[in-house]
C-alpha cells in the first residue's frame, strides 16, 4: 500500500502509460503459448458473452445454435518500469468472434501475427485485418517441431506482405525468441508512427528534399526537460 | 456469519448468481466504454456506505487499491467484461474510483516512451 502512496506522490510524477499489443493468427497457432512465455503474471483469461451485434452466430458449424457462448481472451502483462506496462492480448482465433477485434484493436500499438508454415492461409484474415486498418504488425513464424523451416522471404512472398513488414522466426515456447518478436514489433511501430507524422508535416509544408523528418510530431509544449 | 469459506459449492455447481443478476440485468454502462487497459484506482479516504453497494462493488474496490487494469479486474473477479464495466460505472458515479484512460500510441507526446519499451524488452 505504501507503494501506491509513493506512486501517487510520484517520484517521477508521471501518469501510467499502458500499451496494448495484440497476438493474432489462426486457431491453435500458438498465441496462448506466446502470451504465456512473455507474461510476468500467470496468463489470465477473461470471458465475454457472445452478444448479438456483429456476431455471426449462425456460423457455429456443427454446434447447436446458441447465444451464450463465451469468448475467452488471453492476456498477459510485462512491466517495463513503474508506470510503463505492456498488455498482451491473444485475439480470439475463430471467425465468429471478429466483433471482439475492433474493441481489442482500438488504441493498440500493433500486433504480432503468428503464422504456422503448415497452415499459412490461417493467418490471412489477421494480415488483412491489420493491413486494412493501418495497424502496425509483424509476422512471427512459429517454428514448431517438425515444421518445415521456410525462409522468411518465402513466407513474405506467400503472404504478399509489403516489403516494410518484418517477418521474424520464433518459437512460442521460448521466451527469448518471443521477446525478440515483440522488440521487432515495437521498433516497427515506432518507425511507422514516425513516418506517419513525417507525412503529416510533409502535407502541411513543402516537401523537404528527401531527408528523414527532423521534427516527428507537433509535440505539445511541456516536453519534460532531460 | 460464515466467513469467506465459499467452498461449500464446487465449480460443477456453476455460478450461484448468474453474472447479469449482479448488475440487475443492465447490459450497458452509463458512461463511455472503458478500454481494457484503462487503469482503475480506488479513491482513498472515502467513507463507504456498504448498504448502497453490492459485494461485487466492494470486491472491485478491494482489488483496485493498487492501480489495476480493467482486463485484470475482469479476470480476478471472474466476471465478464461487460459486467465489470457496469460495476465500474456505478463506482465512478459515486466517485469511488479514479480512471486513467490509455493514450493511443499515435497521440503519445513523444516517441521516447517507445524507445524505453524497446530498451526494457532487451533487458528481459
């Protein structure tokens, strides 16, 4: 409790920054495993009742029609420092839960789309989703035992990815490789955000001769002194 | 009064009170939809009137004595997010919790925090 008191008094006086990262991909591709490898707390699951709006309830193949299905949502947490926390959310892998995605994606920094080279097509919907919404993502090729090792370039071309989208190899069970995939995502998102703010300022001003944007954001006053 | 020994029913009995009975059938919170990673903190030093609060409200307040995300609250309470949002809406109306909404990455005042994230992840 003393911790909270000092937290509010604020040795740094900063408000908490929470960052949302999604772990997407087809059913059974290793999303839950990846979240479990990275989280500092036991993987938490929460559930959402299947509500009518936007939910394709009649696509419950082979299951009797019902509306009380719950969507299990995996999530985990990584504390970078006091007041700077990453939350990981495993997206529901089945199509009938797409209505949950918009809520999950709102305000997300980006996504790792997990791919299994034996069933690459399973990650197409995730790739499409993030591409269409301009949400930064990387593709994490989960190297299962016995899975044929593809070169990342082969995966990139099979998924028809933009050249700037990183493709990384990882093993969802191995923390270090999952962490590297996460680093690749945050660096990529950083680049995307910088480019966008660059475009924004380029639109407002005559284009500077091909140089990198020097002033990334119209930063509000009150930038903390170093 | 029996204490918090609630193991007289096992899990197979199912929930004793169905989740939406807790919130009296309401399905929408009164305010805006709370983000999963909004941070909730119980306001300190407030005199509670237990008769105006349900046990679930008190449980929420107990869980967020330290700042806690909406998603973690839902998991710890073992209640659907929709129910937790309504409970939080009730508590917010009574000024019993403070809510810190997340800043979307595109609106971060600077990119320094993301560089800190990368450095922090490298140290994991």
